[in-house]
């Protein structure tokens, strides 16, 4: 699911104020409870953590040598 930093900031601000109606980027969403709002915040934070935790694949060259003793 797509999210924006503005959405996350608005959700946190509303949760801190005890509100369940959130407006951001011209959109308004009303949650049934603070628990639902908090759940949405956690989902977005988990997605951010998962995205930041993924390492990009690295391509490189490997060289092997064989020493004769």
C-alpha cells in the first residue's frame, strides 16, 4: 500500500491530539477508534523499516588463485 511522509505526520499528530479524523494532502480519513489509527501508524512505520532494512544487491568480480606448495 502506498503512503506518504505527510500522511504519517498527520496520523501521528492526530493520534497525539486524541482525534480520529485525519486530513492530509486534500484527503480526509476518519478512523473508528484511536486503536485503528495507531494500527495504521504501526503499519506505515513497519513498511519504512522493511524498506530501509533491505540491502541492494551488489555485483562484483571474484578472483580465485590456486597456490601450489
